[in-house]
C-alpha cells in the first residue's frame, strides 16, 4: 500500500470518529414540580460546540466594538469641542467687528489730523513711527492676550484656543500656511487683522501722545514768547548809539516800550534766580530755564514774583517801569544761553 493510500485511509478513519463523536447526544431533562410532563431535550456535540463558539465570538466582538466606540466618541468629542470653539469665536467676532471698525476709523482720522497739525509727517507717513516695530509689538500683545484667555478655559477648550494663535490665523488668512484638518472662518481672520490694525493705531497714538507731551515740555521751557502786553521796539540787540550820549555801546537785549504798569510775563517755564534792584537794570527779574536758557527782565516798576519760585510760561512776573538807567518806561528783555546774551528777535518773532 502506497503512502498516499495510507494517509487517505487514516483521514477516513479520523472523519468517521469525528462524525461519531459529533453525533453523540447529550440529554437535558426539565422536570417540573407539578404534574406536568417532563421535557426531554437532546443536543448533539456539534450543536453544543457551535453554541459555545458563537458565545465566545459574540463576547470578543462586543469587546472590540465597545473599544472602537470609545475611540470614535473621543474623536467626536474633540471635533465637537473644536467646532464649538470656532462657532463661539465667530459669534464673538461678528458682534464686535462693526464696533471696532467704527473705533478704528475714528482713531485713524484723529491721528491723521494731529499729525498734520503738529507737522510731524513726511509725505503721508509720520516721521516718528517704525511700522515694523509697531507690527511686531502688536502681534506680541495679541498673542499674550490669547495665552491669558486660554489659561482661563477648560483643558479641551484650551487646546483649541491655543491652536488659534494670532500668527497662525493671519498666515492661513493670507494663504501663507494651511493647517490640515482645520477650517478658519473668514470673519475670524478679518476680525484679527482689524484687531492688529487697531493695536498698531493705538500704539501709534500713544507714541504720538508721548511725543507731543515731551515737545510741549520743551516748548514750555524755551523762551518762544512775547513777554509784554503790547509794546513796540525802541532799541534792538547789538551795537547802537547810546541814548545817554553820542558814544557807541553794545545792547545785550531789546527794549519794548509801553505805558508804566503794563503787565510783564515770563517767556518760559523756569526758576527765578534773582529779583530786585540790580544797578542799571533797576528793578529786574532773572529766570533760569531748561537747556541752558536764561531770560532777564529790566526797568520794572514792580515785581510780582519771588526769588527761588518756579514760574510758568505766560505767568505775570511784574510791570513795566523806568527804574535804573532808563530814559522812559519800557521793558529791557534779554535771552541768554549759558550766560551769554543772544539776539532775542528769533524767539520773539517765533513766539
């Protein structure tokens, strides 16, 4: 007998035994406690094995189904959180967008008017602003605001809001970047672009305000002012014929004539360093200003300030008189830089 025949014979014997074993029956008796008939159930080994296999399959399949359902639910929750964050942001942006447009338009108009009035522009651009610096500063402020907002949210909301950082939104809106799996509402990008513009305008206004404040301090400290109520020139700065003879002398200031008692005003903010009678100047006041400037007021009839006091530009410090070496009532006015007299005319005519 060949090997093949032997294998076939063994296989036939194995199948016969398996059929005999599978056809064996197990009897289940259900015996009621009353007089009803006994229920007799006979099940073959095949049926019992099939039932056990089906039960195991159902248990395993249920385990995998539950696990898969949990994963799907987690992803669905994550997507739902992201979508909720987008919708909430969009509604918030739509509510505030028009308000910010009006505010931005007002800021820009006022800013432009101030720039023109203060003569701080070259062409259409302000001369004191660095646009790149303003942009970078505004982006940093907006990202900081976003981080602060994200920290106040729940973990799931935090993840979504952190993803929606300012630079990412702008890049996607400008077509410079594409974040896979995310859709940015155009209103969000538009709102954030406007917010960036508003931040930059606000920073520019703040810088302008500081500049004007500093310029005002400088202007108040410089003697660009007419120090007398009215009056006219009777003598100018420089060489002249002395009014007390025919000799020449050097006049260290200008003479402004007016009636006795006419108010005299400080030409700039400063400290009164001397006041009282001073030789040929008669009753006089000397004020020290910032940046090395000094002003001197001579021939007064009366003094309305005191030594060591601080006076403001335009504050009355005395009245016109003819004290000292004078031929009539007038104000002798000097401007000095580091104790050296200079021609007061540019400061009088500019004031």
